[in-house]
C-alpha cells in the first residue's frame, strides 16, 4: 500500500486565506488589527527560524507583529517584566514566548504570567484546564494539536471509537492532542520514554501521533496496516549533499511507514505549516475576545 500524503502546506494556505478575510472584515469594521507579540530569548537557530516565520506569517494576514528578542542571559524577572507590559498593552492581543527557554528561566512561571486572554499558545494552566474538562468551551486550542485536528477532519478520518496512540507527553503537543482526541471520542493511549514494548503499543493505533523529537524513531513495522500517521517531529539530520549540510526528518521513518499507512503527514510540509496557521487563528480569536481595541 502507498499512503495518501496529507498536505499541510496546502491546507495551511487555505486556513490562512480564511484568516486574512476575517482580519480584513474586522479592520473594515473599524476595529484594530490583531496584534501578536513574539518573544525569543537567546539564539537557538531553530527557534529563530520558527519565530521569524511566525512574525512574517502574521504580517501576511494583516496582523501587527511585535517582535522582542532578548539575550540568552535574560533573567526570569526581566522576562516577567516584559510579560506584564505586554499584558497591559491593548494593541497586543496575543503573546507567544518561544520555548525552550534558557535554563535560568522557569517556563511554567512565564506561561502562568501571560494573561489567559492573550495566551494564544494555550499554555496557561487555566486554558489547558478548559481543554481538559468536559462541558467547557476552551478559549484557545494549542496550535500544533489544533492543526492536527484540522488535518484529520479535512482528511475525513473517523475518530469516534478509533484507537489513537500519542507518542510523547509534552505540554505543547502530546498532552493537548491527547485531550482533543479524547474529546473526539477516540480511545487514547499516551506512550512515552518509559512505555514498555513501544512497537507493540504503536501497532494498536488506528491513528498514530508521533511527537517525541527523535529522528525516524517510528519504523514501518510499528505501523498498523491502514493506520493514519501524524508526524510532529522536526529533526535535523546531517546530510553532506544538502545545501545547508542537513535535512529535516520527522519522528517517523517516512519511506517505510508510507508503505503501510493509509495516510501520512510529510516532514517538512505536514504538521509544521498548520501550527502557524492555527496560531494566526488563535490571534484573531484573541483580538475578537478583546473586542474593538
Ligand atoms: N517551540 C516549538 N513550537 C512552539 C510553539 O508552538 N510555541 C512556542 N511558544 N514555542 C514553541
């Protein structure tokens, strides 16, 4: 079998076009354009690229981008001070602090300090709490998980009653995607570094979400024939023949898995572009929550 490739780039372009239209309608109604503040601490090359893309994309859909770059030695107090300022600025509707943060800064303290109404990453405990509880309407849905759910919906994947296995339990992907899959009535297993016989657990999955950050860890024989495979990993693999000296690979051995799965996301061009598209959706939503200003 050769799997259908789930094209995140094309779907992200469609979502961004929808957001562009909504932003244009908002500003035509005399309201302020949505404003997204991005905060980058230090100079991790991958984080720099991500933040640059987020800023560029927000401007492309008619939003205002406020970029803050702080040195790697920034103290937690200094960052908290900036967050307090951004919380108070009406033209900033969404705040995104790129993770990972340097060691001296506790990410949880920063994420708790962001106003829950501006928490477009959905990392504030109040917002993840909404996502976790039955009968609640979450204010925001975490960007990468929201993008995955949108891709699954677009591909017509039936989640109700399906066995879903999530590899990884991070605050930013593993945990929130597990919560969303539960909300969608899937039977969800969250597997991680201590899970016994990972290949056997994965082989039970009708929907397999890999978010562990280990290059090509999931092999073809881990995949149940006909499964839908969502690869969240973005790993740099040395490649002397590539212009930059490396190429990007996912957490899934794509060539092998695509022979077994019914559908699979590529890396790059799968989940990655959807993350930014959903961040823009969340920022628009944050601006609407704030009202006219
Ligand atoms: N680092 C990698 N992905 C993300 C993301 O979606 N948001 C933030 N804040 N940091 C990240």
